[in-house]
């Protein structure tokens, strides 16, 4: 089991650019979650999917953020346009059932200058 | 929405001392999870508590769920430098959303 795989590990971009973060969940896990971690706000749930369908996106900060899950093995989180306040570590996590513990990827550290 | 409050925010201990972090909710929790995040790492699941008054142990770690299911604690006996990191409790009550507390960052001085 390779675990949850995220790419890239690090992303540095300029304000106004589009950023795409990628996630491959553990095979067989029906739930996928995107979290953002900052010192000020801790671990925030942005959105989660069940069987590729977005269930709750109430944590998505604004319209600049969008997430998709075109199939069971791939999800993206896109920020367009990016702003310096988007700088954070973005984690993807998956679980086999909604009530199961989360398995996190290694995260993407995003820096927007 | 559902929120869990976690204290303390930071804890500095000498190696060999004990450590406890507390998690509190204003409403009844259906279950609570604990995670550990090493510096520069990602959260890793430790344990889930479901039953009122439940106590579970993992080597030097003891986890408790309050009788009213509104609070939980993690106690580490005789800390080691490998215990360094941030410990999060997480509320799993609101459907399938896992909401994390602010975490307690543990520093261990050798």
C-alpha cells in the first residue's frame, strides 16, 4: 500500500498565478478530504468527496478555490488566482468509510509570493 | 458548528516527565480520534474512542473518553524525545466530517 500520494511536495508561485495540487488516495478508499494547515488557523477542512462526488465544500474559502475528483484515484485542488494569504500546507486524506480514521498524504507546501 | 477546544497550546517537559493534553466540547461527541504530527510531517492516526468512560492504552500513552462524552485526554508517561510533535484530538460527530482541535505541541528536552 503506497499510501496517499500528493504532488508536488513544494510549490512556489507568484501572486495571480494558477496553482494545481494533486492527490491520489489509497485504492479502495471511498472518501477523500482536502485540508489546509496554517499556524494561525490550524487544520481546516476545505472539502470532502464520497465516491467522487463533492459532499461538503463549506470550508472552501472563496471562489478562487475549486476541487474536482474525476475518478476514484485522482483529485485536484485548484487556486486561481493565487494570493499570498493562500500560503499554507495542503493535505489530502482518504478513508475507506466515513467513520474510519483518516490517512494523510505528505502534503504540499505552497508559498505564494 | 461543532468545535473541540484543546489545551494547552504548548508544553515543554524534561525527558522522563509526564505529559497530558485535554480536549473539551460543549456538546456530546459520538466519538473522538487522536492524531500525532511530527515536525515537518503529516498527521498520523493514533486511536479512536467511542464508548463513555473508555480508557485505552498504547505502551506509554493512555487515552480517556469522559463519562459524558464531552471531553477526552491523552497522557504520556515518562516522555521520550521521540514523543516530540503536535497531538490533535479530532471530532467525528458531524456526519463524516473530521474537525480537528488546535493541537498541543510537545517539546521534550533531553
